[in-house]
C-alpha cells in the first residue's frame, strides 16, 4: 500500500502539444506576435514549467519564433513551418 501512495504524486502531467500552442497563438495574434503571458493565461490548465518546456520545444522545432524585448517581455509568433502545421490540422 505504501508503494501505491508514494507513486501517486509522481504521475506525469500532460504538457500542451505543439498544435495547442500554435492554435492559441493564432487565436491571440493571428499573423502577428502575442505576449507569452497572454498565452499562459489562455493555457491556464497547464503548469508554468510545462508550458515553458512546450514553448521551448516548439521553438526548437522551428514552429514558433520567440522574441525578447529590452523590457524583459517575451513575444511569440508562428513561423512558416508553424503555419504549415496549423493549416494541416
């Protein structure tokens, strides 16, 4: 019984998929840039760490473009590869 209880907290949480991130960016900004915090507000059901990892994964796969402004804010937009994935849905 102790083994079941100790493993219950280790259950893996679901991260947002690339498609969910792309669709949310399109909802927020369509063809432009959206602020990362706006994206986080729309995808509130996921933890911040999971969301940041998913954004980084999509950026590594060249699906989104991430820009940082001098004030420290981060803006996201779809690349042409991201649009191709989004349209394929």
